[in-house]
C-alpha cells in the first residue's frame, strides 16, 4: 500500500509571525484593476456537484493582482491567505514552485501567478503563486475501513463511528477523522491532494522528503490524523 503523510499550515506566531492563527496575507479584490478573473475563481464551485465523477479544470485565470502581507507576518516559503477560496490551498514562492512542478498535482491543478505587497503597499519582487487543485471525491474514500470518531480521549468520551458510504458520512455532524483509506478509484500517482472530509493536506513520501530536504517553511506535518493509505499501488 502506498502511504501519504498529512501536513497542515501552521498557526503558531513563532512560525508565521502573526497572532491571528489563521492567515499571513490577504487578497484584496478592491485593489484589482479588473475583477472578472477573480470573480470567476471565487465563484468557480457555485452549484458544483461534489460527488460528481467529473472534475473541473479552471481556465482564464492569468493572475491574482493584489495580495497584501499582514503587519508582522513572516514571509515564509508557503503562506496562508484570506479570504477562503474553495479549491485554492495556499500561496507559495518560486523556490517552492521549482520543487512542486516536478511532482504530480493532477491534471486539474494550476499554479496561478500572484502579486504580493508588503503591509505598506510595496510590491515584493519575488514571484509568488496561488495553488488551485480540485479536491478529491468522497466516492474515492473507503469509508468502511477508515476510522472516524466523536469526542476526545482526554475527556473520556471518545467513540469510534463507522460509515458504509459517503451518504452516511454526509448526514453525520461533528465527526473527527483518524485514519483514512482511499479505494481503487483514487489516482495513486498523485503526490499532493486534499480530501473533502478533513482540513489536512496529504503528500507522498517523496514530496515530503523534498520539502524537508529543501527546508521549505510555512507547512508542517500534522499529528491529528495517524495515517492515510490507498488500496491500489502505482
């Protein structure tokens, strides 16, 4: 079985600089000269059927015109941003792009050029990008063999929950994810992806090795999920 490692964007001020625990930079549509492309991106998933087998490729997005760093935010290799754009995961620099482009993010992924300005409005000269990647479908998850739970071990109310299908999961609220198993529908050649049922990102062991070897900042391994595996081998 191929193994993936969960990673997440850090919230600690010692890593990202700011104390909001959420994001380092903010896309500011009011600063755009033309909002057409941005509106196409922000409205891309409107009326989208998430269980459809048809993924979607985003076109006609040439650049995010204005994204501004918060005061005291560190300029890490990978940056968290606001506002939330469904399917857009994070911002990253040219060093990160040079590494990512060697790996498989899927045919529907896109590295969208993005202009970053410091908190005083001065353009940061280095090139940055916004990662767009369609989330994988719930129908690609083996719910029967994955592990879900409610409550917490430290409050003595942790309880494992079983689901037989994506529909069963859809009707349940406040569920945590511990172990995820992906079925044969999943494209196990991917080196990076995000599911619809959890907040973590997942990277192949090869990509994680490159991230760590090159000392990329702004992303860390997550301890909240034990593991994610796929039933088919490449």
